[in-house]
C-alpha cells in the first residue's frame, strides 16, 4: 500500500495539473474595444415599415412561395436555404431553364444591419432588395404573379392584417418580405459570448486568430470586415481574376472596377463557397488568397497585400472565423396561404 504522504503529494500534483489545464484552456478577458464587436440587440428598421408579427408572417410566406416566380417553381428560398446559412451551397445559382446567374447567392443573414445591398450595391434599401430578383428576371411575370395573389383569399386576409388599407402590390410585397428578412439574424456566437465576458467561450486557437484578424500588421482583415456585423458596408477589389466590373457598373470610379461589397463574416463557416463568383471552396482557400495578396493585382485595394502568415496563423484565422457561427434555432417553413 502506498504511503499516505505520497498519496497526498500525488493528489496535490493532480490538482495542480488540473488547474493548469483549466488556465490553459481560457483566454484573456475582453477589453472595452473587444465588446464593440457585439451585435446590437436592437434590429434596425425603417419607420415606414416597422415590424409586426403579421408583417413577418406574411413576408415569410412570400419568401418561400414559388408562385411569385414566372416559372412557378422558384422562390427566394430556392437560393437562400435556412439549413445552408441562407445561401444555396452552389458556386453560382442555376435557374429552372438552365441559365446560370453569374454571381454567387450571398447569405441573407443580418441584412437588417447593412446599409448597402446586392454584390454591387445597386439596391439602397432592404425593401428594394427584397423583390429585386423578381423584377430583374421578368417584370411581366412578377406583375402577373402579383395579380394572382390578389385573388387568393388567404393572402388577401394576411395583407389586410399586415398592411390595412394598403393594396396588394409591389410595394407591400417588398415591405413584407423585408420585414421577414430583418428577422434572419445570427447572434450569440462563441465570439459574442467571449466578448460579453465568458473567457471560456473561445479556444486559445480562436483567440489567437482574432488577434491576427484585427492586427493591421498581420491579418489586416478588420480593415474591411469591421464593426459588429463584420462588414464596413463598402466595396473593394480583392484581387479576384474575372471580367465582372462589379461596383464600377453602378459608380464609374476607377477604384470601383472589380470591387464588390464586403460580406458579413457571421455564420461564415455555413455559407461556402465564397466570394462574388463562388471561386473559394473553403475558408482556408480564402485565407490563402489573402495571404498571397490576391491573384489579379491590376486594380487591387490598398488593403489587400501579401501577408506574412505561418501555417499556424492560417489555422488560427480559420478557427476564429468558425467562432462567429451564431446560436442555432430550428426553422419552421411556413404553410402557404391559398
């Protein structure tokens, strides 16, 4: 039998090792500056389209209703699926007739916090963005679909409750869809919990990645992915090869040639592939792209430069981006009115 003193010594050593392990798994407490990354609880909304349960319910039905499309088989949810981070998981969207849309379907998450909409910023409000694809594909088909909604008792009742005294037209459809889209929010990620004071919420690898991300001399990611929604709502040429002029088609300024809107990084691990052309398959591909300073530097943003990143640095950056995945909640598709 072991000597009692030796048993006590071993027990003390075990406790010390456990304490060290606990300390090693925690990260420093957030500073006041770190807390600024927490997404505001108040969701922005315009005074002329304040959210109500009836408006959100109506917008949700419209978002999932393929009858709004000319083909009758494609809805907003065809390219923005809840279980794929509100994207479609494809490099580029494909229409029912086989045509390929030349830009990747971006996530719908946290659009309420944006000030610019669409990859090139051609939409100034979420209401305008909400029905932009319908108008773009076929104005005539959309007008026909809208007329059909007016004849459906279920929709007539929903519109009457949501927007009393207003007609069923493009404007009220846009407002209802925008009201629903403002509820698609990602928050309470591991990073948010850490920023709120839980030092056990992040792994050391994720914390190191955050420090690289926010360091102008290393990752420099926060130069564009800034603010609580991890976007500056600006447009940048990040050195992707291609013939799409992006923002330049809307604003004829030389720096905007090949520039596209900075997407949010919230829930980024769920929304692959990445970039406006879907050319990056993984988060590691994204990090490698920035590490080499982009591929086409003919008009690249000044913030995109070759980075001195080790293999561990790259792994840490990917780990940090995964810490931005918000709290998951079960999504229930709507029952469409008749």
